[in-house]
């Protein structure tokens, strides 16, 4: 078709009112294509649907009743990268919650429920003895989208062991976790955070420590644990807890909604590294993960 035929056709169609139809369909197509992307149109719909929350956040921002964390909530709602609650906004703050020494009947499933309810993940550094005892909890951790880390078979200080014993402590957890959920632990946390050059050279997964210690084993008090995290938390933190105390499960119930309200996204350690664009390397011990 040359340009003359084209213009003639346009003229003919517009004469019959088709032009309005064509323009209408085009606008609709543009709107629909925009809706699938992160776009102004999607933002507009998001604003419309979340008017109340956003207005409230604007109040926080104005400083009437809020603080910096609440401003982050405002930022998060207005960045519109997080329209789906389980979508992570890489530009907004995030932290990794980690749970050691489990799984246990006292706390693990209760913690998983809080994480599921809040579209959040965590890393569980399991002990092989417990993993052998509760394979269904290992499955539950994995099916919740959480990460499983290796915390040795029976919570040994690895610096006291020889190479063969260290290998055994790590391999026995891998075997136990793999038989329960089908995959290997992806990271390692040596008990007591204790390692030396020899231990480090033998560990075949990235070593994860922490930079915010809740001391939940000491206080055994949910409110104390929650208050400590809320007072000290910063973007990129790795938070240490233990999923073997009821008080810790209760602390998580208080804490996760509070963190979300403050604008923090709660993710597993490997997700934190991934979203922060960091490749976790062997031979390095990570206490926090910043951009
Ligand atoms: Zn431990």
C-alpha cells in the first residue's frame, strides 16, 4: 500500500466513524500494555486503590505522627515497585532474619506462619540432630520459600575439631536436609560464630554471621527482643535469633509487622545478597550485606 492509498483509506474510514474506533482501541492497547509494566498508569491505579494508606503515609511524612521509618513506608508505597506484596523493591530497605539451632516444635512453624502472613522470608540455620528429628519442619521451611543454612550436626565448635570431623559435621546436615526437602543447605553458620583459617578453608558454602544480636536466648522475652531490633535495625542487617524458644516465636509475631510498617522488607540471607547485587564468596564471613 502506498501513502496515497493509505491516506485514502484513513479518510474513508474516518468518514464512517472508524477513526474514533481505531483511536479508542489504540488508547486502550497503550493503557493495557502500560499496566503490565512499572508505569505512570499503574501508579495511578495503585494510588486510586491505596488512597487511604498513601494519605496516612503522607501524614507520617509531614512529621505529624511519624519518624524516618514511616517515611520509608511512604516511599515504598509511592515507588510503586511493590504493587504486589511479595514483590521486592531493590531500592527500599531490607534485612535478613536468621534463626539458629532449630527446627523445633516450640517455634519453627509459628515463625513460618508469621513470615507467610507478611510475604516475608528468613534463613533457618538448622542443626542436623534437629533436622533428623523433624523432617516435616524442614519441608515446611523449604515450601515457605525460606532458605536453609547449615549449623553443623550437633552444634560443635568447629575450631575444636580436625578436618575430618569438620567435614562430617557439615556433610551430615547436608544429608539430613537433602533427604527431607530434596536440596542442600545454601549457606553455613558455624556455631558460636567460631571459625579460624583452617575451618574457613574447609567450608564449601559462604559463611554467614550476624550484626544484630537479639540475645533472645538471654532475655527470653518477646517485647525485649522486638524493642532491641526496632531500636537498632539498619538496611542490610543480618539479625540473629533462635527458633527454639516460644518467646522468640512471639517476638517474631510482634516484630515482622512492625518492620514492614517501618518500610523494611524481610528476606533470606541469599535474597538479601542477590537484591543488593552482592555475590557471596567462599572464604568470607558476612555479618551484614550492603549495596
Ligand atoms: Zn547455634
